[in-house]
C-alpha cells in the first residue's frame, strides 16, 4: 500500500476508490467516483447487419467452412515445433521429468521469453502431448515427432496458409521461425529480421492484411467507421486517430470506405520504421498526417489534446498495453463526448503465434515489469471478447456487439471487431483536479506519472486497489 498517496487521496470528496499501477517510468493512478453514471451513450446504435455484409463481401468466393480445419493445421504444426524443440534438448528422454523452471533454464531461455516456454508446457499438456504431475509440478512423457512426421507437417503448413489467404512469404516466415526457435528463445537472433527481411513489409502485411480473418475484420471495421461518418455528417471532417497503425493493413480499407467524405486522419505508431513505410504507401491520400504515439505513455501530451478526436482506431495493438484499463481510460480522454473507439483484436490464442509472433511480444530486456492488469502472472497476451467488453465498460465505454458473432463461420478464427462509445461521465472524478490536489500534498517522488478516471476498477494481482470512506 502507498501510505502517502492514500493519505493524500482520502480527503478528496469525489474519489471513492483508486488503483495504483506500477510502471518503469513512474506509476499510474486510476480513480473512480462514488456513483457510476448509468446513462447510455448516444447514439449507441450499430448497423450490425451492414457491417457483417461488408466483411462478408470482402472475402466472397472463399470457402469459410474450411477455416476451422485449416486453422487446426497451423496449430498442429506449431505443437510439433514446440515438442521438437524440447526433444532436441533431450529434456524428457528416458523417462526424465522436470519442472517449468528447469525446462526454461535447460533451453537457455532469455528471462524475457520464459513465459513462452511455460506456455508451451501448459499447451502441450492441454493437448495431451505432455504429462503433468500437479502434486510435484513436474512434466514428463513428451510425445515428440520423428523426422518424417515433422516433415509432413511442414508440407501441410503450406496448404493451410494458402487456404487461409496468407501469401507465400508468410509460410516462409512460419517455417523460418520454427527452425530458429532455440536461438530465438536465447535471444541470439531476433524475429524482426525474419518478419521484415531486407526492411520489406510484405510478410507483416500478410499477417495483418491479406489473410481471410484479417481481411474480414479490416473491412468490417472500415464499414463501422464509415457509418459513423455518415451519422455525424456536418461540415467538419471526421477526426480519426489510428494508434499502432503498423503496416497500414487496416488503414487502407478505412481510407477507401471514407473516400470523398473529408477526414482528418492521424496515422500513428510507436516505430519510425512504420511511419516511413506508411508515408510512402499513402503519399497521395489527402487529410492524412503521421506522428509517433505510444499506447503505454499518457495519451494527452503526445501532441494531442483532450476531446480532440471523434474516432480512435486500434487494430491488433491494444493487447500490447501494459495495463489495458489504463490505456483505454487514456484513449477515452482523447475522444469527444460521444466518440467511438474501434478495436480489432484476436480473442483466442493461436498456437502458431507461440512459435512465431509471440516472440515479438515479450517485454524488452530493460523493462522491470510486463502486464500489470488482469493478465499479470498468467503467461498470456490476449483477452477474450467477454473480457474486452468488461474492460471497455469499466473504462467508461458502452461496449458494442463483438463482430463477427459466435454463429458466424469466421468466429472460430478468433479475430473480432470490438467497439465502444464514450459513456457520459458526470460521476467520474476530474483527473486534472486529482493531479493538482496530489501536487499540493505530495513530493514529486510520491506522485503518479499519470492519472485517469474510470467508471469501475478491475482487480489485478499487480496493482493495488483501495476503497475510500464515503463521506
């Protein structure tokens, strides 16, 4: 518990509860009021059927019923790659058994990637490829593929990638990552060079733009934003902020859907590499600007003012936030009072990512902490659709239906379009007022680096919640 902070917050009449979130650049503070505002946001309607129809049209002619089988083929190859890596280290041969800590050490795993190896062990156990004694915590009896089985699996990977709409470069990426797993785990080589060979973005575009689930989600999100533009109308351009825009896989469909409508579109990413690539790709687009933006830093102050955006788009990026509730609350402050937040997120774990893309998601070697939200200590990155709805609600958004729905053929792929509209916030404390009060009561070393107001606090093993006394 942070005693000085608690003492400083207790006298504030509009702060009923607070959550301290540790961080490497100074902690963050979430504050909630006494009574949650129960009003619904306006307009609060979503053209669900229209959005689904646009998504479906973008993948017309593809056999969507085959996707679960093809996705399972990808998973199967990844499972064999995990087992092969463990077997080549001779860990479980001749009846040997080990706990997770020893497996991590035996592979020479860099500390930041230890969570991936632990995830391999739990995944192989769930798939009955590895036995686990819950009493001792030891693993044993690994089912490892022989050379011929693994070679056959690699051939099926090509079939799966082609059927899912990945370009050949993505197949090569998956195979190259699998071949380099021991070195990647030890941080002797990096995955960036495999994903962006020669500085080219073709492979990454295959992951975020060209495959069927991504194509559907990108066009559905674009339809949702285009409907927002039509509903708002008026002489002022629609003010859009895209965070973590990366290779622009979602940007293109959104700009196409908004053609001739007039927009103020700010394309942002944490990397100058992606900004340079996007400036070349979208050089002829009017109303498009570029800037650096970090979702793990306070949004206001990164060249953006509170209430300055009508729509914020975050495609396949917000799972990288160290604390999702804090990131959502910060983004909400950038939106005007009826603003719309549109997310694209994978809502299920893909085994293939455990042998490839996850290696890009580990914390940097110089970071003290990783996730400090509900994922703390769980060795996972992605949230379920239900968890996203809960996070949006707690941060002050009215969650909109997750698309595609559970009955859609693409639902099994796990890629969802999630959205929320800013909820009226008369019951929230004012962050600026809280910051000013803390500045008057606390020395700089005891103050949070950022303060955000939320409607509700979500418990986490890595963040402290205190409930103030009602006065």
